[in-house]
């Protein structure tokens, strides 16, 4: 506008406004300007502007930045997404969906590379590969949304770190720097757990599962079995993942305080041995009697070596073994089960054939021989098609409903079973389901019956 040969921030802002792009805040506008202003002179030359618009990965100007770390590359991507209005969780979710061309809820290398090119960041091919590896922390060859959001949002800020540290101190009753089963006995009561009440598991097994929850992120990253000792690093990483999906600091703090009862009184007591109380001596004595050393010099215990399944294991044992081994690899919820399925599906067909299933059982270290793997495949392949669909895989890994859910399902069944015959027929549902307004009935294509 002033014919100086460079574009200053105020001129840049007016140009952006003229072409109809709305930038939410001045901070976002400055971030966008700085993406173009590579020499940080405060003014854009024609060379900088054209290079930023038209440089593609692998060109000379893009290659000049090839020594950037994965964290710096992620920051550059984050700044670009912010400039597009993607500040919060919802905005990043929208950008991920734009990148996900085949709607698989994950990004393969082709989709990720295409997105980086479309965003015109000037990344070299090597930088894109480096960035992809940084996002794909479980090395599955795909970037899932939770991996994407975690890498973009980065670690917790100091406000969140402080409240997480308070929770860790409260759990670490003996103050030895890690959390084990002795620390949580008085915090998490497993006596009323359904599996304990039914005799399926002991209280200690439930407590160990509770500890596994906080080891999940590290287990997925390293494909290692948990050792039921939670370090501060593992605890922080667990909450880093949760933090990434929560925009509001106040909400995060309230969640932590409610979950761990971090009242003002308890905070005052943190950092002292008072949290161990009279139980600390008892814990030491119990540990000494059991031969364990919870005050040993090494903060990590060796995980017990996993044994292969017995040759004469029945079908139920095969399934239970598989479920337990997958849990130890960090596979607990639907999201992580989906991830394991995609890893196993080498040809991206949406199903697993016998070869893919057998390879997955070997890679996941399930501990079954080839004959047991073949039997397990048949158990998963419920429709006998010769392939395992995702629904079949999910159904078998998750198993039957627990008693609580079964109870709710039976209540619904009793409401439908109006004549109490134990079966639902057309007479039971006439008064429950009204078919008169169904499009096919109104069009005369079908009767209500």
C-alpha cells in the first residue's frame, strides 16, 4: 500500500480482510504473518511471500529447514491450524476429518503427506516422514485421532501439571516416587467390584487392573506388558492424553479435584510423610514378609514372563487368554481395539483373513500355537465367511455383557414381552411399535404387519 517493497503486519491484515478471511484474534493473525515472514524482519518481501505460497516439499527453500526437530515441525503445523481457526478440540477434530480422505478415522502416509502439501508449509519429504513418525507413536503405520490430538496439543500446561502432581503425591502414600498395589489399597476399594463378588477375580487382580490403566500409554508405545508399578512419567502421560481433549483449564482442575478429592485440607498435607500415616510401617512389614521390595533402589520391577497357553485349553480359555493379553498391550476400550484391528488388517480390506489373524496373534505375543490360533479364528468368524469383520472382532474381544448391563437388557425385554411368554412375537409389539407412519406403509408398499 505504501510502495515500500515489503508488506507490513497492518497491510497484511487489511489484505486478509479484503479477500474475506476472518482471523479470530490478533494473536492468530500474528502467527499467520510469522509463517510467511521467515527471516523475522517484520516485513514480507515478494520472495518470502511467493516461497510460502508455492514451495512444495523437496524444493530448495523448503529443504533449508530440514534440520528442524519433530517438536518444531509439530509447532509449525499447529500454528498453521490455528491460523485456520482450529484452536480447540472441535476445530482440530474438523481438520482431522478433512485430512482423512477415505473416512477410516485414521491417516495413512499418503493422506498425511497430501495434507502437509495442501497446507503449504514447505516441509521437505524427509520432514514429513519425520513428522509422521512423531505422530504415529504406537508405530502402527497409521495416525489415529487420539495420536493426532495428543501431538498437536502437546503436554499439559503448568496449571494442569500442578494438579496432576498433587494427585500423584496423594496416591504415592509412602513417598518412594512410584505407585504400587500397597499405595492404592486404601484408596481404591475393590471389595464390591462385580468380578470380586462373583469370584472371578481377587481384589489384588482388580487393583492391578486399576494400575494398568495408568500404564496404558507407555504399553501401547513400547508394546510391553505392564508391571503394575506406575511411575510419575506414566501417570503424567496418562493425563497428558486426557488433557489433550479438554479445552478448559478450570474444567480439568475440577475433574481432578473431584476424582481424587483434592480438598484444601488434603493439599496442605501433601508432600509430607503424613499421607503414609500408621499404615506405612504395616506396608513395609507386609512387603518384607511377601519378599517384595517396595523401597528398592530400582523404581521399576521386572514384569513376570508370560507363559504360553496350555495345549489342552478349551474355547473359553482361548478367548480369555486373548482378551487378557490384549489388555496388557493397552487394548481396553473400543478405540484401542479398533487400532489393533487396523494394525492386523495388512491389506486394508476391512476384514482379517486367516493369514492376517495368525500374523497378528504372533505380533501381539498371544502365546498360542498354530492349532490354537486356527481354533480361535473359527470362534471369531461367527458367520463362517472365512474372514473376520471388525464387528466380529470387537464382539469377541469385548465378550459378554456384565451383569449390570444384562439386568437392564432383561428389563427392556420384560416390558416388550407383554404376555409373559418368554418370547417376543408380533402381538407383543403391536402396542409398542406403531408402523402406521412408516414410509413404506404410507406408500402402500407394505402392510403394518
